[in-house]
C-alpha cells in the first residue's frame, strides 16, 4: 500500500514541477528571451529535471504491472514505507 501512495505522490509532484517549468519557459519562448535570459532558462531547466526525476520514480513503480523491469520496479516498491510515502 505504501508504494501506491508514493507512486501517486511522485506523479503529483512530477506534474507540479512540469507545470512550473512550463510557466517559466512559455513567457521566455513567447518573448524570444529563452537564449538571452540564461537565469530564466536555467530555472526552467532545473524544474524540468525535477519533473523527470519524480516522473521516473512513477514509471519505475508502474513497469512491473506490464512485465517490464520487474526486479528494479519491485525493489523500488518494496523500499517505500510510511516514512518515504509521507515524505513524498
């Protein structure tokens, strides 16, 4: 059960980070500042990498359900206890 809570928590966090990255990058792209505003581009990139990281946890926990990466996915599932699920 704890891994399922961790899966959903990581999915929500990944979507939130993705939304933040989009909210930062879209105005930069629209105004043509993506290359000239290095700080803004780097900030968007940081949030994008955070989204990929948490999305990766979500995908790895789902893969055993379709028969792929069973050992790694099951190990990640087993690593979730109430502390990890609460933290996420």
